[in-house]
C-alpha cells in the first residue's frame, strides 16, 4: 500500500490473487525464497507520457498516456490499450497485473502488460481520434515491437483506433511490422475470429462450467452488461447455443428485452452509428424498455455475463441475482465483480468464472494473430475458432484440476490464480533474479 498509494483497483487485483496463494507457498517454498511474489507485483517498466493533440476547432488538448510493461517471463509484454476518462495508473496496473496470469493460462508465449490514456473518444470525430492516436503512437512506438511489447484494443480502442495506431507506427519506423499490434483489419494482417474471440470465449468457458453440472446455455435466460466488443459477441454466441439474452447496457443505462436482444439492431446502433443504448429500445419497439437508473443485475436471469467494466457487479447486485436463482456467472470484462459479490456467489455454490480465465479468449486469439503474422499466413474462420475453443476448454480444465489438487474443488478463482502463478513463477525462477 505504501509503495503504491492511491491505486485502489491495483490493490484489489493483488489482494484477490494473494488470497488464493496460501497453499501454493506452503507446497513450493522456493517461491518465497526467490521473492517471486514481491517481484511479480512490481512492473518491469512503466511509461507515462504526454499526448498533445488538436480538436476540429483547433483547440489544444493534453492527455496522459500509459504503458505498463509488467512481466516478460513467458514472452513479449501483451495486453490492450484502454481509452477512457477514468484511466490512471491504478487502473492500468490492475489490468496489467491480471494480464500476467491470464496470458499464462492461455498456454501461449506471451508476457503481461497494459496501457491506455484518459482520452475520451465518445463524441469525437474520426479526424480527432486519428490525431489523438497518431500523437499517442509518436511516443509509444519507441517502447513496443514484435519481440518487445505487443498492444491490442480494450475499452474505447477497437478496429478504427488500431488502424490509426498501426499507420503511425509504420510511418515512423518505416517497417511493415504486422506483429507489433493485434486486432488489425483483415486485409492488413488481422485474424479472423479476433473481434469475436473475447465474447465467444467467455460463453465457451461458461458452457464448460455448466457442463460440469449437466447443464448448458440452452433454455437459459442470460443477462449481459455492456454493448461493446465483448458484450455483442457474448450475446451472439449465447443466442446461438439456445439462450435468451434479455439485457444489454452502456454508461447511460440499460435495456430489457424480454423477447431476446435483436443482435443486428444492437450492432447497427452501437457499432455502426456509435449511438446510445436507449436508441435500441426506441427502434426495437414491442416489449423492449430503456431504463436509465439501476443496473442489469436487477433483472431476473439464470446466467450473468458482466461484459462492461470493473466493479460493475457489487454485493447488493449479487444478492439480487441469487434471489432470482442465478446458476452461473462468467466475467467477460476484467474484474467486473467486487470481492464481496464473488464471495457471495461462491458461498452459494454458483459457478463463477473469473475474468482471468473466462475472458482469456481475446488475448489467446491475439497470440494466434501473432502466429499468423510471423508465418505470413492467414487461417480460416473455422480453424481459428476451433483453436480458440480448444484453448478455452483447456483453460477451464486446468483451472478445475488445479482447484481440485489444492483442495478447493469448483473454485475457479483459486484454480486460475494458482495455475497462472505457477507457470510464471517457474519461468521467473529459472531465469534468475530478474
Ligand atoms: P468497448 O469499449 O467495446 O465496450 C465497453 C462497454 O462497456 C460499452 O458498452 C461501454 O458503454 C460500457 N462501459 C465502459 N465503461 C463503463 C462504465 N464506467 N460504466 C458503465 N458502462 C461502461 O470495450 P470492450 O467490450 O472491449 O471491453 C469490455 C470489458 O472487457 C473491459 O473490462 C475490458 O477490459 C474487457 N476485455 C476486453 C477484451 C477485448 O478483447 N476487447 C479482452 C479481455 C477483456 P459506453 O459506450 O457508454 O462507454
């Protein structure tokens, strides 16, 4: 705490991991002797920089840019960039810290990092977003590279932003280095399935959890929060498996659509027009309603997929969901469930898939994009999706087996933390005091 004052989200993420580690340290004393736990909490490098840019009226704005290169024991730093006004060092460090374990869980050769800016892209023109991205990359380019650090998207950073960032990287370095960023467009080095991967993967993970109890998505009433990249593809996948998804949200409120979210309309409003979620309810008509206050977690449902942002599902929401008979929760977003809510779900025997495991499909497919870039190849949708499905099943099985091995059967939080830590710790100890 004294070393990292005022970084509440980072403390929360570290606490959550450390709570699981008692039995690991008892069994592997080398972890304590080599100070792996102290080292893993200290980023290898953190970069904070000024991002000046001009708006369409010629006014000058100054934002702050971040890249936290947390851990490279398993491979080049890998993790997204977030553009949102709430971004500060504590958020970037929590995300970067979680990314270390998540990336280890995928079994791919990638380390952990994260970055972003307090820039708010909402309401900005394409030209403004482009100028911001170009200015951001004008500093970031010197810190990243195919073998060093490979950023991707996150909240506020999608295909448009990755395009502008890649263009500026190429222009400054005079290198067509496809593997420097992931989430690229298909015609210039992107991978099929990458846009869908996080949402699809979250549902695949939840499906594996449900299977352990002889259940599936078929016939479930599913609550999804958010209406961005992760939420949209989680909704699509859950619907394909026979579920009725009855909610979606954004920062202005949420919609309840008892007949099931009409995905094409949601995508038109949110992805094409970059509009507000209320417009979905207005155009959908029928029984769909927009509600400005409260949260999706007040709506009855059997499976909850939080896909918006950190700490969006707290203890009072968890109690509501339990009253309504929720049987499974899988985190599409990073740390959307507070510690109290997580405990309530676990105590009640609800299947709970933590983000580190449940949303790892995005970064895993980013690593598949890197593989395609390195071999100058591009794979079919079916092949890439099958690789993603295999990775998600194996993450699920590894977490379940580890939880069992350490005497906490069904505890996917402990399973994910311990599996991830052991992979990174072994590599760190083998590589000496780094
Ligand atoms: P997007 O920017 O595409 O969408 C984010 C969604 O969440 C939007 O609907 C947004 O609403 C809503 N949201 C964001 N902040 C808030 C807030 N403070 N309060 C209420 N709603 C909010 O981001 P993604 O879908 O990519 O990311 C969503 C989550 O998934 C994040 O936690 C991210 O870290 C995580 N994640 C993403 C991965 C990816 O591949 N993209 C990979 C793994 C995890 P509005 O439009 O009003 O801002």
